[in-house]
C-alpha cells in the first residue's frame, strides 16, 4: 500500500467515530486544499474545508466503509459507502472519492454521488 493510500485510509477511519473531530479531520489537508462534493459548490482553502467537515461531523456517523481503493502515484480513488444516522433514520450513500495528495496531506478531495438518492433517504425525503 502506498503512503498516499495509507493516508486516505486513515482519514476514512476517522469517520468510524460517531462525531468525527473537525479539527482532526482538517489536519489531514493542505492549507490550500479544495473539498468538492460534486453536486454542490467546492470548499476552497483550509478554513472552508474545515467548515464543511464540521457540518459532516455534526451528523451521527455510522462508519464509512471503503469497498475498493486504488492508488496511482499521488492520486487515490476509493469506492465506499458513507453511513449516517439522521434523526433515527440510517442514510447510506454510495460514493466514489478522488484524493490528490501533496507533501503527505490531502490537497484535493472530490466526492461523486447521487444527491437524489441521498435526499430520498433523509427523514421526510
């Protein structure tokens, strides 16, 4: 396993905590990082990334299961299922993530998922 893949896998393991710590999550990123959930606008810069991660950490995580992972140099792809509890309803989102690593940190993170599938699972969706 490459260092880049090990870094991404360690980052994913942070979501095994019920409420991952936003500061700890942000420590995985470069100062100029970009986090982009493709159906939404990107978070650009460490403060915006941290704010986006704080929003994720407010949901109750039920773990993010990495199904497949592959690395090519500094780029890591993972297919996974992100699970959350939202108001007593379990939400499971199938995601493909693309991570670009620079100097041992995440510089770019793009997640591709179907927003409609996510919204249908939400309470009242």
